[in-house]
């Protein structure tokens, strides 16, 4: 059967500066998080409500993870689905600036308690995410024959909208703009939708495409890919009112706590399938992204185990419990997967843009386009992987020996983010260098 | 004449690199027969720019078969299996 004679149009792909500005900003926010840990030390790891902990968490979730995910989504929609984000250049500029201002204001607001900073943060983040969600939703809705990846992205963006609305509501209460009676349940629901909805569903949707493509594994089984994202999303929708009912005193906490095992089971299924597919990959060579992903998948199981342990009476009331869960969810799973993906996305995009330009100029044999490994050498990526794993271990141990390990973990996070930044800059410089050679060739014709 | 190329065991963007390299070796009357495990949609705009015609079919040993030849090369085009 003939499947296709047409492909993506080059005009659909956004300029490389669109995703790269997000990718370059992310490790800088990671560095700010490291700096915060170095300044505040154990204070940032005592309980989840400490101002330094809240600032640290949002520098990682919004600054590191959010930046990369927003940039990647703007790039992936045209590449994976053939549906470009409308007005992508002004949208990317506005979203990038507004989110950067908002994240900086939010972190400073938490640390200083200044109401004005909260107001600035809520306005900038609200506006930035509003533009992002509208632009992405238009691109997603234009796809006439959505596959399971697109369904996953649609549910992820809906989860992001929910997370942002809840975040703004909590922020308004936190800064005294409105009265807030249910701070704890609302914050947990905000967290649940952010991690199990937005981050998790996007990772699942993207994995369906990129794991078989880049890691040369068999495809994910259709009987899993079609219902999984929907099932997780549906269980989250039911979990939220159950949790609020606990907050109102209508239900024992055990009910929402057991219910949350359902979406978690979905993620365990996803992690198990991914690890099994990776076992069956065709090319058994060491791959940095694969190692980052394996770390993430193993930590999905570790988080479930931790959650099950929490049912032992008096475990969950320990402040260290929620901190450990947060560290493993954010650094063990989310940062591992997202960071690992960057090592495929960045060199691939750089190569793709250069190769396209080379073909358009018919400069084959005149200007050499570097391959993926030349754009992002394994040696450099591996160094950062080790720094990331060391950070994960040190953050975990810092909960037992906060002083001095909180400072050491901060140093390790700083090293990891510096290496990531240098690696992205190295690929960017190599891209610019070859792009200039192509421009010189064009001028000499 | 048929030139065979199996890119099914390669990681992106190597399949694209190999296909682009192989195209350069095609003489008049030649076509390239590529076996792949995925549809290489991202290469299509480049082929268009290079004046290459192609046809992609599901099937073959790896799931996808792509036939490529220079546009206007009627001999190569006529030799592509139906």
C-alpha cells in the first residue's frame, strides 16, 4: 500500500531560536535553585511549606522542567504532528519573557514574602501560560486525525491549565488577595495535576514516538497506548473532589490516598513497558538518553513503593516523607526524563536545520554538516548524567544529614546545571559555526 | 538498476544521512530501494528540494519500503516494482 508522497513543509518548522531560548534558560533556573540550596542549606529541606523550599520547588518545576517542556512542545507539534503553533515567533517571545519574569518574581516572593512580587508573579505567569495554552490548543485542535501522542498532549495541556488555575488561586490566597480556607488540599491537588497530569501525560505521549524512534525499540502496544492517558486523566478528575471532600471533613484521608494508587498504577504500567521495550532494542549500544530514561522509570517504581510505605501509620506525618517524595518525583523521574530528552532533541534539531539548509543550497560536499555525536559528544553528556545522579543521591541523603549535605547537594546541582548549560552552549556554537559556513557558501555563489 | 539500502537498524538522523548519501550515487536509470521500520516523513521536503521523486509503501521486511529516483528519469521510474 502506498502511504505517502508528501511530507512536512519546511516552512512549518519554527526557527531554531524558538526552542533553544527555552532550553538555554532552563539550566540557568536550575543554577538559581542550586544557589538557593547553597545559601539556605538545611532550611530549604526541613518541610514542604518553608519559603525556601517553595521557592526551590518552583524554580525546578516552572524554571527547569516547564521551560524545557514549553520549548519542546512548540517544536514537536509541527515535527511530530505536522501542526505548527500559530504565530510561533511572537508567541515564543511573549511566553518566554512572561514566564521568566513570573518565575523570578514568584521565587523572590516566597523568599521575601513581599506581596507586590506575588502580584507580579501571578500576572506574568497567568498571562504567559494563557498565551502558551491558547496557542498550543489551537495547534492541537487543528489535527484532524489525532494519534495517541496527540491525545496525550491534549490531556497534558488540559492538566496544565488546571494546574495553573489552581496555582493562581493558591497564589492569590498566599499573598492575601483572597481568603483561602483549603490551602493543604488545594496545594496537593495543584501538585497532583502538575506532576501526574501535565508532566506525566506529556512524557507518556512523547515517549510513544521518541522511545521507538530514538532508542530503536519495538512500538508500544496499541492496547496500552490508546486507553492509558485517558485512564490516568479520568482517575485524576475523580481524585480531586475526593481530596476536597477530605479537606471538608466529609471523607477519611485514606479514600483519596488509596484512589491515587490508580493513576500511579498507570504510570507503573508505562514504566514497566518502557523498560521491557528498552530491553528489546535493536542496537545495544550505550546511550545517554536511555540511561536518563531508565533512571526515571526506576524512580516511578521507587515513588510507588514510598507511597505504599506511607500507609504505615505515622510515616506520612513525617516532614521528610513529603520532601523525599517531592525529590524523587521531580529530580528522580521528571528531571531525569526531560534532561535525557534534551540530549536527543538539541543535536537532532541542530542537524535537521543545517541539513535542510545544505540541501536547499545544494552545498553537499562543500560544507560538512556535523552528525549528532559531533554536535553533542557522548563524553560531555555522560559527565552531566553522573552529576545529575550524584545530585539525586545527595538530595536524598540530605534529608537524613541536612548539615552539611544540603550544601553539598546544592553544589552538585550547580555542577550538573552548569555542565548541562555548557553542553547546550557547545551544540549551539557548533550550529552557529556551520550555519555561518553555509551563509558564506551562499554569498560566494 | 536497483540500489538497495537497509536503514532499519539505525538511529535518527542516520537513516536520512544514509539515504541522502546514497541518492548522490544514483546514475540515470537507477533507483534506490530503502527498507525502514518507520516512515521517514522528515526527509520528504529535502527530497523535494533535491529534485528526487519517491514513493513510500507499507510492507517489505522492515515495515516500510521507499523507492527513490531522479525526477524525469522515466527509465528508473518504469523499473520500480508495481
